C-alpha cells in the first residue's frame, strides 16, 4: 500500500491518498469505507471515475462517470449522552454490491 502525511487533514491530502488507492486497484469490485469527513467521499469519487466519450459534434468537457464496481460507504459516528451511535450510508454503489463485499471481507 502507500500513505501520505500532512500537518492537516484536508482535501489535497485525501486526494493524494485516493489517487494512490486508484493506482493499485484491480479491475474488480472494491469497497471503500470512509469516515464522516466529506472530503473522503469527494476524493474517492474523483479518483474512481472515467471520461464518457462525447458524441460526434458535441462541444465542451466530457461527462465523468463513476466506476460501476466501486462501492463507497461512509460511517458517521456520533456520541450522545455517553452512547456511541454510528450511521452507515451508501454514497456510491448498489446495496446488494455493498452487502456482498462486506460479507466477502
């Protein structure tokens, strides 16, 4: 694997990490679990997408599409009155793919 170091946890740092994961990812389903910091979702979505070819004669920037075999789950933890609650949200991918990948790991 790899790693990155920075004095602060920001989008630039997280994007470098996401790009490292992307460079090592194989063409198979992958589950990415991130914490509540929104930058993780943005960075991994940016890293795991591809240009969609434009139609002949279309102008402007290519549309970017997410990889269909990448699932991103965000786990948000909250402590209320001494109790720890965690909420898991699927931010990319189908629920069936996420369940299968969790079960496989």
